[in-house]
C-alpha cells in the first residue's frame, strides 16, 4: 500500500537559488492510481519564466558556472549524483505517486539510471576539448588554428510525464557538465521529482541560477520558454505535434534544438527466433510503464509460420500481468497517467476492433479506481490505425510477414524512426536487417532503457539530434575556431 510517510518537496518555483511563489496560480496533481490529490504546485506565468531565464543568463554570462574548471563542475555533479542515490526511495516514491508505475520499477530502473547519468556526465565535465588544424600561412605570416568546445548557453528543458526522474537527468546532466545553465519545465502531470531534484541541486552546491525549475502548463509556461529570446537551446521530449511547434518557434531565432518525439517501434521476429526466450522481454517492451514508453515495441512483426506461437506466448505474458497499487510488491503493471490517456487508449482499442483486427487478449478498462487498461494484444495488418499511430498504452499488434525483405519494408513503413528490436538466432541476418532499418537505435535479442553512455534519439518524426553519450554532451556545446597569426 501507499507509504504514509512520503515527504513532498517544496511546491513553489525554484528561481535563482530560491523557492518563490508563482504568479500563475496553482494546479492540481492527482494520483493516477486512485484520483486523490497529491499536491498543488505553483504555476509560472510569462513573468516568472522571464525571471528564471534572467537568473540563468546571469549565472551563465556573469556567474561562475561556465568559468568553473571542468573538474569542479564534475565534482559538484558527482555530489548531486550521490544525493540522488541517498534519496533514491524518495524519488521512487514520488515517481510512483506521480506516474502510477510500480515502485520497484521506479527504484531499480528510473532512479538508478538517473544516478548513472549524472555520474557519467560528471566524468565528462573536464574532458571537453578541441583539436589543432594544420593550415597554411596567412598573408605571409604563420598561422596557428585550433578549435574549442564552449557551452551553448542557457538551455530550456521541457520534460514529459512518463519517466520524469530518468529523462530529466538526460537533459540536465549533459547540459550542466558542458557548462550550460538550465530553465526546466516539468510536465504538469508529474512535477514532483523535478522539485526534489532542485532541492538536492542546491544542497550539492550548484550556484544560484544554474538550475531553475518553473512548473505550469505547456500552453503557457512551456510556450513562454519556447518563445523566450534569452534561451539558446531548447530540449524537448514529447509528441511530434508539440515538437513541430517548438521547432518552428526555434527556427525564428535559430535556437538550437534537441527533440525526442516518440515512436512506433517494430519488434521483428524472424523465423528462427527463440520464442520462449523472447516472450518475457518482448512483453516488457510492450507493457513496461503501462506501455507509456516512447520506445515501446508495439508493432510485433512475426514470420507467418510463427504467428500462432508468438501470439500464444505474448498472450500468456499479458494475462500474467497484475494491475494494481504501485506500492504493492505483487503489482507488475500500474495505471495510465490520467483519465484522458485511459480514454485515448480505449479509443484505439475500439478503432482496432472496428477496423477488423483480431483481439487476442485484454481490451478493457477495469472497473476500479484509477486509470487502468488491461494489457492488450491484436493480430492485424500494418495499415491499421493501431499499427500506425503511437498509442502510449499497453496495446500491441502482431503483424505477419513472409520474408525478411517484407519485414524490413513493414518496419520502415511508418513516420517514426526511434527504435527497433530484431529477434533471431542468426546474428549475421540480424545485423543485415539492422542496417536496413531507418531508426536511431536497434536491439538484437533484447530490449531495455537507454544507457547514459550511448546516444539516444530518432530519425524521421521521432526527432532531431541525440541525447546521452558523447553526442548528447556535444549537443550542448558550440565548436569555436581560433586563428592566431604571429
């Protein structure tokens, strides 16, 4: 059951190292598992955003952060990672309260990866370097040319509600390691872990203005960040529709962007795949976080000769899921984030049935408090709405194919290009298939959350740029050329 001793972080805005009331009123955060009110955080209006950006600008233009030696920035980020680890249970509790995911998943995956991410990028903080370039003399005088990596400036980070602890760390850690300052807007459905992160950043010793947190709706608070001339880069994770609007606004001022915009990821099951081995992992890809995962493998492309085997194995996995209280140790799948998302997912289930897909299991929303949908599996074709649009719920579609060429065509026949999984015991064939996929990341014979050491991002409508890895660090810098004539 839900712990009775969860300590909530402050609910005000965090600007210039201080907690301040917001001028946009308050909004209500509800538990998606039972609809009870968790907190009423303050909301930032355009003036609050302006003050947050001004604080971040001072900390960047005049303050110590970009001027600190990289080793010192790294030391402070290591300290922040230590504090996150020391407060791991608080983060996991808040994430479970906010999002409805099982507590053990939040603790073992989201919080652990957040700690790893801050530690990884803390180690990079003193390793940003340029290169020397041999060039000819200039106007008869020797010339020495070199490049250096400098922080891009003030980063406006807008995060989603599905994995706030983990994804917020993806945005903050590389930006801070590079010497940038940040104005963070968490999703209004799940803002509490970001409030706690701000509290710990101050405790770790980050100077005032380096990290600012402004809560509020995307249409007001988010729009004010997106349009602000004091922002040098925008980093957003969310829907392609909002990402497209952010990209258009950024183009007006040539603001740098990193956009991670979701997916409709295929799992390609080749004829020789080990069904017994793939079933539990493929089910995690489908049902982890109640399917509210951008890389969820919701299109299960299966060789026609193995369709019945895969359908039976995945249906057994679906029926084994136990929906319920995220703090119950027996729960394996939590709730959706809110009533609107539950109704949206059920709308897709109805569309699948109306368009002739065969329902294998699930397909209902249990009559209980909270916003739950049963893990659901269909057999259908790639032209169905449920196979083409990102549902962001526990709904998968098994799609038969006859040969590997057809599987690749089906896998690529989508506007998305975030991730893919290939299941095969023939590694040579799996490698050949991976090279033909138009996606940013491929798993072979497994699936999991991105590691902070490797780049993460997509192709096509799944976004622009990369987070994590060296690419994610460099995305928060500019390359500057210096010519010295002597």
